[in-house]
C-alpha cells in the first residue's frame, strides 16, 4: 500500500503521518525530516540542502530523489511494503522517478491525498509550531502545547522553532507549493488515484477523512 500525502506547509502532513504510522502500521518517508536530519548530522547532502531549506526553496530534484531511492531500497529490503510519502514528490520529475522506483518492486501509488486548507490557518499553524530538536515530535503553542513549556513530552528534548517557520520564509514556501500542487494533482488524477480532502478541522477529523476510503480502512 503506497499513500502519498500532499498539502501546503502546515497542512498537517507530518501530524497525520504520525497517526497513520501509529494506528495503521505505515512506514513514513518524509523528505523534509530526512533532509533536516542530514543537516543535523552535517553530511555533504545536509550542507548542500541547508541554504535551499532556509530560504524556503525546493532542494534540487537529483539530491532528493537519490536520498529517497536509498531509503526506499533499505526499507523494501527489510520487507516493508506499506509506505506514506510525506512531502515527496514535489515536482513532476520527482513523481515520475518515484513511479519508476516503485515499479521496480512491483508497487505503485495507491492513493494521492491532497489536503486543502486556508492560508490564514496555515500561517497560524506554522508560526505557532514547535518541534523537538531531539526526536522531531511536533507541537503547537496553542492547539497542542507540550506539558512543560519548551520541553518535549516524549523525550525531554528542547522544543525549537524551525528556521523556515519565520513569516518571511512562509510566504515563499506557500507560493512554491501552490504553483506545483495543481500539476501534481493532474498527474495523479491521470492515474485515477487523486483525492482532495478538507484540512480545515481538528486533527482527528482530518485523520478520519484520510482513512475514509476502503483501501485504508478504519
Ligand atoms: P517539509 O518538512 O516537507 O515541510 P512542508 O511541506 O513545508 O510541511 P511542514 O512540515 O511545514 O508542515 P506539515 O504539513 O507537515 O504540518 P505539521 O503536521 O507539522 O519540507 C521542508 C523543506 O525541505 C522544503 O521547504 C524544501 O526546502 C525541502 N524539501 C522537503 N521535501 C522536498 C522535496 N521532495 N523536494 C525538494 N525539496 C524538499 O503541522 C503544522 C502545525 O499545525 C503543527 O504545529 C501541528 O501541531 C499543527 N496542526 C496540524 N494539524 C492540525 C489541525 N488539524 N488542527 C490544528 N492544528 C494542527
């Protein structure tokens, strides 16, 4: 089962992926998380990606595709075949290359879910988001705060604001998403797997909308 989760920055892809992992046993592949961990580890890939990410720009296709190829091969080798892709693909080139990678293992995208949401809500979510610098858990200062201010409930790590969650960078990230989303939606409509859901409600409501299709099941 291959689920692709699309949505603008702050639409809840990471939040929903965490639920799908916990409740449905998916394995999450988040290119944003992978890139951030490469930056933390100071790898060549991380050094290359950092300036793009800090400015809200997309990291070049070849860098991201190579990274996904490596991780996907590793997971498939470990016998995993139920994946959520969060934040990938972001360009048609990435989508084509993902199709190729999946095909090599007899897999294909089963569902491409596009979360739609108002811009004002996105800005509220992104400016209030805090993430754990150790385990990556996601919080929000008003809608899902940690029990102790600034400390992760799960691992005790420090909560920080992502460098690309500054208002000046947020606008550019949202514009980049808008210009790519329609093309990607058409691409997956062409495969008969695209589905659009409303993301303007509670985490649980959005989760129910994602799993509402028979293929995912409750
Ligand atoms: P990435 O990490 O993928 O970021 P993004 O797409 O910008 O998405 P976000 O992580 O910002 O938001 P989200 O939708 O996961 O929301 P979340 O669940 O955290 O990418 C970052 C950068 O990496 C890119 O800009 C690019 O540079 C690079 N990159 C990544 N992939 C790439 C690729 N394939 N190609 C090229 N470059 C790539 O929720 C947000 C907040 O809202 C949280 O505080 C949460 O608690 C809250 N929240 C969530 N749901 C709800 C709800 N229903 N109600 C109220 N609050 C909610």
